[in-house]
């Protein structure tokens, strides 16, 4: 590809990570960004990610071949409207929102279909902001592209190539298929996790027994209930129709399970777990999905003074960063007393090698 000029509206975790990745693989590309926070603009200029940083959308963006909208879902449409007056013929605007229907409708209303490719990089982190951005955040993560019926094939080809070059896995879908897919594999699971946590909260005794022993598997399947309420309200409200339809299907499946329990249909329960196990075991573990992965291990450890500090010090002296560490009190489905969580897969693998060498017998969760 020729040298391109890439624009960014927003330099948070995702926008900053894409910009850093593009700079890494294409150091000669010109990168321009608008961001409200001055601190992020200064950091991105100082670390060489940006060539130009601005606090307003202006004529700089007329130079751009591609512009990434990397603001919250409800703000992307606002900035799309502003950009309409600043783009030249051939410029392509893309976004990074997790719901596509609303912005595709805005594109149609604005008559900008020839200038748009929807985008959804399926990667993220519990961290936010440019300071948490990384040039490898999107590696091995699916990056869904949703072109319009009028998007030029050449633009789709260039965008697909760019996504591949930064290490992500491009997948071209219709925006309706995208929204139904993520409703099933991301949006509904977040709602299920939240409602399950609230069910336990409302069902708990005054002594809080359920909360006290809610660890292990329960914490694993409800981890995403700790996600940002503001962000997830926006996502659910912009994909409500698809989520609602899938809730109907899910409620129907739960009623089937209830009936099997009420009538003691053991074969149906066996079939439920067999089918779900086989399907889940067929998933590819080498790619990232829409729900961020956890990187945890369990270690054998005597419950004695200084034991946790010993492990933490050992990891720290080998520059292995720990996200969380603590005693696993509920080990019904897991081996090992000490639970350690890491930020990356590499950190986990390095820790396993190190702790194995020192006879702590680490096991992946």
C-alpha cells in the first residue's frame, strides 16, 4: 500500500492501541488525532505515535485516507456528522463500536455510505485511557468489518490488509449479522452474569453465607458482571432488539431445563451438559473473543507466614507483573491453594516456567 494518512477521533485504549500498532508496522504513515484530553495528545506526540495532535476537528482531517472513530458509542454519530464537512472524495471513515446498526443507520441518513466501513475490534482491557494503550492489544483478536453496500471494494481490501498487518484477524460481516452475533456471545452473557449475581444477592441469608463461599466457578462465570455500568447500558440500549429476541430463546431453554428437573428427566440434563461441553471444547483457544480473557494459575502452597510474599517476590524479581494474588478458599473445582492472575498470556507462561522450577507446581485455571 502507498503511504497513507490516518486520522483518529479519540485516543483512549482502543484508539491509542490501533494508532500505536499502525505506527509500529507503518512508521512512514502520517497519523493525525483529535482528543479532548491534552495529556493524551502530549503523550502520543512525545512517544512518536502521532505526527499531529489537535483539540478540534479541523482541516487537518481533509488529508486523511482513513479516519477511525474511537469515542463512546453514542458520541461516534455526533463526530460522524461533524466529519461530513471535512472529508474529501475517497476518504473512508470507520468506527470501533461494539454495535453497528445505529451507526450504519446514521451513515444512511447522512448519505455517507460510500465513505464508511463499520469496524469492531474484539479486544479490550479493564484498564482505560491512552496510558493503557498497547501496540499489540489487537494481536490474534477478531476485527469485524461491516462495509455498506456502497463501500468501494478497493477500500475494503485496504482496510482488511491494514487490520491484518496490525496483527488482528479481519472478518467481513453484514451489520445485522454482526449485531445478532455479539448479542449472543457478548451482550446477553453480560446481562446473564449481572442477573445471576443479583439473584444470589437477593437470595442470600442475613449472614451472607452465599457471598462468603462464592468463589471458584461462580466467580469465573460472573466475572463480567463487574464491567462498567455506563458502557454496558449504552451497548444494551443500542442493540436491544437482538438482545430481547435472544432472551426469549434463553428463557425458553431455561424452562426446558426446569421441566426436566421437575419431572426428573435425568437423560435431558445429561444431554444438556454433554452438548454444551462438546461445543465449548471445540472453540479455538488461540484467538481472542469479545469478552476479555483472564490469565490465572493455581499453585500448591503451605498456609504459613510469608508464603505469599515469597511467591510475589520471586515473580517481581523476574519482572513478571501480577494483576491479583490471593488464597483460593473454595477449591471444589480447582486445584491449588494460591490463585495468581496476570495481565498477559506471556506473563502467565513465564510465571509457570519460573514457579515450576521452584517446585510450586502451578496449574492453569
